[in-house]
């Protein structure tokens, strides 16, 4: 594979050096050098300092010295001097890898409590995409005497895992009095929505509980419930957590336990307990969830919980509750296009047409699922915008001479996608629409359609749908979709979301190829259509991947009453889950309501994007207005 990638890269370089714009950039290497560089990267990730030093020495002449130095320095980041760190950052200033090292160093500084240096360096960190550092920034500000409680509540209002920076933030604010006891216990309950039990236990320790008390409530909820709420705040909070954990498997049992114990809980604690039960029951799409949320009135809720409270009102078509609960969301969530649209729909139900239209108009210009739906509510239809002027050779040449883009291509040739994408995206910062379109065209010419789409998607006023919604392999796709009576626009919309047209794409779950087929699925489909010569090694073959992928989509359409939203959900999550989600409906609902109430965040986002893509593809290819609402249709119980 490396020999093949090496030959591809050499052919790229051969083509590039024929143009004057590339003359100053020489990234040519030998296969041996590239192999050593890849080995160096792996040694740094382990880490293996001795091997890193040895390999770095062998790569003294490698044309990407910044990464060789980074791997060497990153391996000993805990012992490196400030002069070494700043020297590297200065040598490679305004580069992605220098910013990455500053990120690494800031984490070390924060863990050591070197806040003066942290405060000096953090404003220079350009990407600011490390959530843990955002927590440490507030820790430092609190240590300087600033009141950061309000900012911390907003920052911490996200599903999170075991995050040391945020644990430190809660600890500091609890100790200095900026967080009340209620604040701290709210953080414990919020962490229980998605963090490991041990982390929840540590947060409980900050609030005054025994470190194991909270984790046991999550790991052995039956034992905690059998003991009852107890007298202390910690024991009552453990009881509340155990109720939520029990509700995941048996919400009726959890509700009964709460009713029996309510005499030992304050009104505020009862409301928090009902909320703790309501959230997992919502994720099960049980009709009982809405009643639980109404019993939880007044309880402090995370943004995640507030969104699910609203979704259950939406699923039940309880417009009054939906309208009220959207109003109670924090501003950043209320401003999300999802809730702007559904707030508009609620107002429309109440006859407040002008207010509804103002809400729709505020998002109708957005090129996304809810922007499209809002446009339709205003009487419009989805069309492809007027195409921008094609990029010129001069504009593309400017991109072709960009050393960062060439470094990105180098990394792509070595199958280092993470580094390649980081380097590519770094160059896009601050680009004008024309520059973005030119960079997208440069990506297309080099065979990276995913970078073309991602880059072109960033434009604000000039649009080229030929870049945003490409249609490669038209002959193969036309033949496959016509035989199976599938809408080619929907198929392209799904592939755009699945793989961005990366032929050898492979997901963390093991899905492969253009249509991201799971090996087991491919085998089943091949057997059903009598493809006796199929073998797993063919899964990335263009013809085989399209044949099996489109056939599976046909199977999903037939399974789910010709509903594209349901079939899309099945393609992403497997047919069993959408079948269960559909069975839990008590009435027919709009396709958009079904999509918004999908319990899996990945699948929920996936279905909305696939359907939005399909409408844009149809508008672009057919040259006439389209309706997303019509394509979404209605979803009814089986």
C-alpha cells in the first residue's frame, strides 16, 4: 500500500513541478524516508522517546522538518523548557503545527498551575478548539478574582466525558463560593447524562459525598433505591441518580420508587428526580416521558435535557408545552435554527402568523434542513442559487502555490488524513469566497472531493453547486438507480453525507467505500441478489460498492413503506432501531418531527443532512424548485 501511495504522490509531484507556481516547494522523498516518518509518528503516539530520537536523527533531511521536530518535542513535553517550546513556535509561526504545540503546552501549564504563563500564551492560541482549555481559561480567571460562574454554567452545559479541565473548574468554583451547593449538585446530575460513573463520583466528592457514593448509584441503582433517600443531601442526590439509572430499563419501577419516597424529598428535589427519570424515558421515546417532564416543572435542566423535553412535546404535538419550553431554553439554544423553526410552528398553531413569519425569515437564508423548511413556510421553494463566475486559472494557480496545501497533499499521499485535513483547513482561515472557490477547485483537480465540498461549503455569498454537490461516477450511478427505481438525487445526498466521495473511506465502525457498507451488510446483500463471486476484498470496488449499497437502499425503501427519511435512518443505524422508533409513534407525524425526535444524535443529524442534500441535488440537477416537506412526507405507526 505504501509503495502505491508513494507512486501516486510522485506522479502528483511530477505534474506539479511542470508549473512555475510549484518550483519553490519540493516535498519529494524516498519510500524509506516516508516509512521512517510514519514510524516516527507512531513512536511519538505511544510514546517511545528513545525510538523517537533515533528516527528523528535519521530524518534530518526530511522536507517536513516542523513535524519531525514536533514529534520529538511532543514526546518530552513535560520536561521541555519554555525556551524550547517558544523557539519551535517562533520557527514555525503561524502554522498549524506550531498552534498544535501551543495547545499541548497550555494543557501542561494548566495542570501545573502556571497561570501567569498560561494567561500570556492562551490569547495566542489561534484555533481555540480544545474544550478542556476553555475550562482552564475560566479556572485562571477565577484564580485572578473574576466572577466566572455565569460563563462556567454556559460552558459546562454540554454532554461531556471525563474532562480534567472541567472537573478542576467545578472544584475551584465550588471552593471559592462562586458555585453554590445547588450548582455543584446540578453538575453531578448533568455529568450522569453521559460521563463515566467514576467521573460522576469524583464530582460528587466535590459536593461533599463519599467518592464511591455517586458511582455506586449508577452502577448498582437497585441497592441505592432499596436504602431510600436517606437524611443527608448526598444520600438524597444518590437516590435521584439511581432513579434515572433505573428508568433506563424500567421507568415504571423508577416512578413508583419516587412516589413512595417523595415524603423524604423537598419539592425541588422531587422535580429534579422527575427530570432524572424523564430524560432516559425520552430517549426510549415512551409516551410517558411527557408527563414526567411536566412533573419536573421548575427543575434546573441541562441544554441536552431541555432539548429532549421539547422534542417529547413536539412528538406529542403539544404545541403549548413546546412553545413554553423553548422560551425557557438558554439563549444559545433558543437561537439554534432547530428551535427557531419549531417556535415559529408553535406560534403558527396559535394564529400568531406575523410572529411566526419573523421567526422563519430569521433562518430562511440558511442552507440547511431548517433553513429550507422555514423558506417553505414563507411560501418559497428550494432552488439552487445563481452560480458564481467560474474560478480562473490564475486563481487556482495561487492555491497551487500555497505550501500548506502542498503539505496537505503530501500527508494525503501518506494516508495521514488527520494531519492532511488539519493542514488544509488551516490555510482556509480568513479566505474570501473567491479564494475558497479556487481552493475547492484545486482540491478537485487533485482528486480530493471531500476537501472540495468542505471548502466550497464555507462560502457566504458566492456559490458553486458543482463543487458543493458533485456527481461523480454518473454512468455507474444512473445504471444502478434506474434498475432499482431509486431517486439518484437521494442516493447522491446519502453518499455526500456518508463518505464525501472518498473511494477508500473507512469508518471507526468498519464501514467501507463510497457508500460506507458494513462487511456483514455487504455479505447479506450479495447473498440475497445471488452475487456468488463476492468477496470482502471487493467492498471498495466502485462497481461492487455502488451495486451493493444501492441494493441495500432499495431493500430499506421496501421495508419502510417507501419513506426516504426512514430508509436513511435505517441505512445509518440499522433497520431494527428505526422500526422500533416508528412503532412507538401513537399517530402519524410529519417526517420532520420524526427526524427531530430520533434518539441517536448521529442518526438524527444524518437523516436531516441526507434529506437536505437530496433536495439540493434535485434542485441543481432538475433545474426546478423543490419541496423538502414533500420529500420528508409523513411517518405513521406500522
